C-alpha cells in the first residue's frame, strides 16, 4: 500500500474510528460485489453514522483526490456500487434511522440506509405505505433506491422512486451539505431533486430523505391468467391497457420460469402454460369489483386457459409468491444468471420475447423471461454456469443483443436497474455524443472533480479500454464467483 | 437590450436572418409591441418553423450578445423578474404538430408549440388525456406549460407536469439539439434530463419536443358547490376532508365574489366563501363519494344548485383567474405545508385589516393558495402594501412555505424578487445556468436569484 493510501486510511480512521474503517483484504471481500456480475476490491470501506462524518470523509478524500463510491445494501443489478481499486466505498448501513413519520402531511423523514420494507412496516402503523416496491425491497436501501430511481411491480400505477421523493439532503464532494427539494410537492428553481434521483451516485451522497407516503387502498383484487403462449399473454396486456384500465400491477413470467418456480415453490402454477399474467387492481370497492370483472373478461378473450382470483390476502400472497420468487428459483436451472433490464413499448412485448427466443437459440443459452409487462420493462434472465470456459463473453454479448432489439423497437436500455458498469458501453445506442455531453455537464455541476462513482454510466472515451466488466471476464476462473 | 447603434445592428441581424428565414417569420413592426414584457419591447419577434432556424438564431444571438426570451401562447409570459436582456422574442407556436401517438401504449410525442386544448381534443378521440391543466388552455402551449407551470390548482391527484414527462428534445444556446429520457413509460437510462428543463422558465434551453405518458379520461365528472359565511366555518369543513375514503379530484376554496355573474345566485351573493369539489369515476363509486362529501359540506353550508355544465366552467375559470394579468392586481402563489393552513389564513388577514382588497383561491389538498391583492398607484397605499407584502412573505417562509409573485405591475417587480424561498442551493442553480447558458442568452435575470 502506498504511503498516500496509508495516510488516507489513517485519516479516515480518525474520523470514524478503526472499527468502522476497513482496509484489510479479507474485510473488503464482502464489499467487492453487488447484484451484478462485476467485482472489485476498494482501497477501504468506511461506515459513517451521521452526515457530519460523511462530510468529513468526503473532505479527506477530496483532499487526496481519492474516488468515492456510495453503497446501500449492495443489491443493485448494474454494478453501480462496485468500487474500483484505490477508491473508497462509503457504506450507509449504519445510517438506518426512520427519523419521523408525519402522518398528517404523510411524509417520512429517513436516513439513506433504511431498508425499503422496514419503512413500510413502520408506516403501516399509521395506515400508510411507501409505494415503490422493488423486488429486493426486503434488503435494498432507500439511498440505493434514490441512486437508481428504483421501480417495482406497483410503479405501474404509483410511479417510480422519483414520484415519491420530496426532498433529499446530500453531501457534495467538498463536504458541503445541501437540501434539494424539501417537504413540499414542489420547490422553486431547477428541479435539483429530480435530476439527482437516478444519477447513480455520481453527483453526491444522500444523508437524509423526505418521502411521500400514501394510504392503503380500500380494496385489492388479484387475478392470475394462464396462457398457451407469451404472445397471447402479451395480447392480454395490450387489451387491458387499450381498454383504458391501468392496473396497480401487471406482471408476466414465461414457461421456463413457471417450471422453475413450480420445482421450488409448488404454488400451483400450470406447468404446461406458455406464460402467466398476474394482474392487480386497487381502489374503492365498487371500482375494483367492476375492474376485476372487466379484466377477467379480457383475459379470457385474449386466450387465457385458466383464470385464478385471490379470495383473500392469503391467496393473494400465494399468487404473488410465484412472481416474487421467480428469479431466485432460476437457480434450479443453472447456477448463474445475468438479468437484462430493457424496456419496449408495452405493445411490443410479444415481439420482444420472440426475438429473445431467437437470441437464446443463436447463443445456445437458456433464457427465462420475467416481465413488468404493464410498463414494457422486460427482464430476460440469461442462465449459465460460470465454470464453462468463455461463457461470460457469450452471456454479455447475448444481453447486449437483446438491448439493441429493445432500442430498435423504440425502447430503452434500462427500466429500473440503472446503467452502472453493465450497460454503459451501450449508451451510444440511445444517446448521441451531444446528449451524453449535456449529461456530463450536469454531473460536473454537482461534482466538478468527478469524485463520485467513477467510470459508471458513460462509455469509456478510449475505445477498447478494459474496465471492470472486461476484467470480470478475464478473472472468471474456476475460483471466481460471478 | 441593444444599445450600440441599435438600428444598424438590428438591420444587419434582420438581413442575416432573412437569408435563412422567410420574411413572414420575422416581425419587426408595431406587432412586436404585443410581446412586451415589463414595459420592454423586443427588437425582433421570430416564429421559427424548424430546428435549424432555432440553431441559427442562437448563433446570431451569441455573436451579437443578444438576449432571447422564448414564448408559446403568451399566457404566462410575464412570469419572472424584469429581464436583463430582451432583444429577440422567439415563439415556438409554429412548431405545433403531434409527432406520435401510441394509442395502446398510452404515450404521445408532440412539438412544444401545440396548445394544450388542441392536444387534449386529439387525445379525447381515443378516450385519453394528458393529466395537466393550465389557465387558458386554448392558448397555452405544451412548451410554455412545462417551462412555467410546475404545480397549479387542482393537481393533488395528478401531480406535476414533470411527472408525466417521459422524454424531451431541447435546443441549447450552443446551437446543439439534445434529447433526454425516452419514449417508454419506464426508463432510467442516463440522467433524468427532462426534469432539468421542466420548470426552468426557458433559462437553460428551448424545449422543442416532449413525450408524455397519458391516462384514460375519467368518466362521469360530478361537481358540488357550497357557500359559507365565514372562513372559520369553511376551514372546519376542510379539516374533515381527511376522513373521506377517497381524494376528490378537485377541491377549491375561494371568495364567493370570484364566481362570475352568470353563476351567482342569491346564496352566493350572501356568502363570503365557496367550496367547489369535483369527483369522477364509475357511477356506483361516485354515488358514495357524493354522499360522503355532502355529509361534510352540508354541515355549515348552503348547496348552490347549478347545472353540471355551468359547474364545469367554474373549475377552468378559477384556474384562469390564478394567472389574471390585470396590472391593478398582484397575484401571489403560495406553497405551504397543509398542516399550516390556519396559520397561513391568519397571516393573509393582514391585508383585510388594512383595507387592501384581496381574494383567495385555495387548494387545501395540494397546499397551494393564490392570493390576489388590489394594487393602487397612490404613494400611501403603495408603501403600506409593500410593507404588508414583505411581512406576509416572511411569514410564509416561517411556516415552511414559499411564494411567487405570478403577476403584477412593474413597480412591484422593482421592489421585490418575484421568487422567494429559503434554501441553500443557489450555487448549484448558478452553476447549472453557467454550464447550459454561459453567455446569458436565455431569459436573463428573470428566474430564481436573478439567473
């Protein structure tokens, strides 16, 4: 370790104490990866307990020009929390207080390390909830949700994280604390809050958040339709949206996923179905009853072979369990998976899945499809065994081909996971150099030294420059976990 | 403004523009006086029809150190502080087409100059609408609304225009045309650039195109109008709205005198305050909603019986009133935490106590109040008004709110910053302005912190 690095660690230890500053290799292994395929060991990991410590850490790192990567729970799927060598990772798991729940104004004031579902448990005591519900909500943090502008099944009706964040207290690279937005729905001036959300930790670090809570619906109805093919399930999606119905959630899984779910969970999904579609409506009783009937009719008309309707909360949870645990169940098919997060106009879901099938055959890789069908956000999961020589290049190439199809279909590279390391080289598919430069100009306002989360989002300026993803390929030996 | 040998410079610029733009897109006669802002008449008004013309205008503006103010339907053109540079008024009204409508995907892409009414009429054919309201929708353009109208009256259920914005195309002062966001309803690819330009008062670039997500039209709108004789009783009623099983689509509280003569009847003439509610949805649900509302509204009030069509106009008329541009009126928009409503009402009574005529429109669910104050030009009245306005605005800050003077005489703008807030992020705002408009071409001096 260089003498400068020693100085940095010594100074960090003086800010947070030795127990909350880790630099031993064996201590760092837990922080070298997130939910993506990349990994890298940082120089050190620091766990602050309050904003003053965060500010002092940043002042120190700014002085030594050491890059900084923020980390919530490390559940991100695009490599957003991967810290390159010689950078310092700031982990927010100890800043996890729910400071206040103002039930009259329906505002939660929380620290960034609060786990999404923990907030809901607390808010529920006041008859309130926080709407964004990423699948990892039992583990992911609010700070991470803000960095990635996280979504979830119910964002179809309620919107993504950005729609529910009123204000954010952030610390910038030289340790200045600023409030972006506030406690009101609107704030004057440029929407600094809005541009910060989804900036993937490249603008600054969040130390406090004001979140808008919503009330629980009076009534919820959940339906599960089985279809002979993904095309007919896709037609049902178009039929429901085209009829002017916007459900709270509209989720789909394909036959390969159904089989793996049934193998593990035995929730009663029809094993021979080509796809199942989960539809949930929320609202006043009178509304949901009528909507349930209309949707059921549309499911039958679109070719559904079976329609199940949850009679109570227990049955609802059972119907949802197949969807919620779908990704985990894929472990029965292959030891590793790579999740693609493309988006297409929702009318093109069936087309996209057909194309994914072609790619699956072309690359000889099984692909299971899990879709937030209501908003066109698809998650083809490319299944593989990391021990197969050369497999990772093939997986990444297949993922890249799927994203190209999404973009060509009028869609986008990421619906909710972010660009991070994983998709940054594909950014030129969607944005010109001018578009990207405008984004960089915005980043430079918040972080003129580009101190935060280096090498994320933007493609490498020098073509062919290897970075972590390439390194991951290189390093993928029999001892590697990917 | 152009000072140096003004006519020669202007003539040169016009000559240069005319080589690229048809003559009917450049106005250099008395018609330009219709675009006066705070008493300043621009040297030229330009109506470009394509993006390359806008690029050219920026190049010329940069070369000659000119200031440009973009505008759409002129409905909110006076919003902002007094301009520091205003040479060219640039209208987007010729860029007004619907580029794309994906009926079954509930999205649309439009040019910025299309009016809200034209777009809504088009979408209505498909049973869809864009959940944005605006004063004077027949004139107000999408670009103008996005730039100037973040949160308005009756938006508690629909949110801000930016919440419906998926993608954007913008002309920067560098002449570059950039895009941000996308055309799909869920997207986190790159930074959320649409948010940067929405509500930026055209100070960072000119919005050329916008993509929105849409929603099905809410069916069966129904309205209730009640009158009350005191503000205390009105607030008691509002307090009970939290017990409703649902959030009404619209709740407006206002001085009854704002109802125009056609909707006035004997009940409203005697009353001081009115509550207007709108609900929509399936008929069965509406029945319950109406019953619940009536149970609350009946307690101290009188139902004003009007036809549904007549009631439907009240909603738009109130929204229009919030942007009244009469010089003798000051229209103040106040955002406040809803728990501080009573404090805000108490503060606002200082005007009445000092015999300054005022009217209020309140959206208690969104935490927004519009207050119009009568502005008399004599010196004693003026000084008193300045003093009270100052006190009132400080009071708003104290309760965690902020205020904008949306419309007023230039004398007020000379005395007050129209935007008043208490936040410590001005250095970020300034840095953004410097990055995106380094030469101060767009709307200079008019936004927060006189950016």
